[in-house]
């Protein structure tokens, strides 16, 4: 079963704008991972944030984690048309590598 | 990152038949996982494929329907048995790195359509 929810479910923005996606989860975690999926293909790992971390950056990506609120956000800055994809958060409760996925956000970046 | 391949990439099958999906990892890993992604949905864990022992299934998934093999540390198969149209999904395998760590890497998926 899904760990939690992502919002928005769908997001449409113009190229150059920032995109923010939120993820909420229900139980305690060891880490939270964000993935991108293009058109029903395989998942590409974007970033992992551990429960003792509050923020991580990777290129145009910024992830925050608030364990007190059981939530995370993914910010994509200066979006590009190539960022169009579905984005999923996934939680790992005990570093055992078994992931529970959120519902995903479908991002469309218009050129 | 781990390199994971799956075969077939897609298939169209008749109801009542079975399909075996193969997953190959480019290094020896302790655990491999199988997920299902139904159309327009997120991913749901089917089972953990353990080398040398039976797979561990999540609630709602049973061995008779989704038998799994794990003959060595780089390979696993998932069979979708006695298929019905409700089994139409993308099936993905994943693993961590050979040296450990929390990051999970995914194969490209097998897109299955059952008529």
C-alpha cells in the first residue's frame, strides 16, 4: 500500500519557472528518495535524503525533509521542457531497501 | 549506479497464459525487488527476491500468482501466472548497489498488456 500522498497530482508550468512537489508519509523513515519517470519507462533516481538531514541539493534540484511533519518537498528550479515527467517520492523505513511509493506528481513543462 | 536490464521490454499476452520476466543486475547484490505499476498509478512492491531462499511477498500478492526465482546474486525472474486483463501493468525490478547503501536503482520495466 502507498505510504502517503503527493501533491499536486498534476502540475503545468512554463519553461524557466520553478516547480515544487510535496510528499507526505505516515510512518517513521530511515530515508526518503525521489525518482523521475518518463512516459511509463523505468525510474531514474534523483536524490536521497536521510532522516537526520533537512535539506539536500543536486544541480537544479533541492529537497527538504521535515520529519516532525512527515513531509518532504522537491523543488526544480529553472525548469526545462525535458523535465516533463512523473515524479515520485519513496520512503524506506529501516534502510532495508524496500520502498513505499507516494502517488506521484505529473509535471508538464511547456516550452 | 547499478545497471539493471529487463526482458522482455513489453509483451501482449492472452488471458490464461503466463509470462516470465527476467531481471539482470550488473553486479552481485543481496536483495532484488519486484514492483508493479498499474496504469496511471504509482508503484507497489510485490515481493523481495532473496538468493537461496523463497521470496518474501507483500500483502495482496501470493506465490502461486507471482512465482519468483533468484538463482544467483545477479539474476531474478518474476512470472505472472494465469493472466487476466487486470494484470496489465508495468513490472519493474530494482536493487541496491553491490557494496550496500540505501539507494535503489530500477530496471527499465516490462510493459504487459493482457487481452
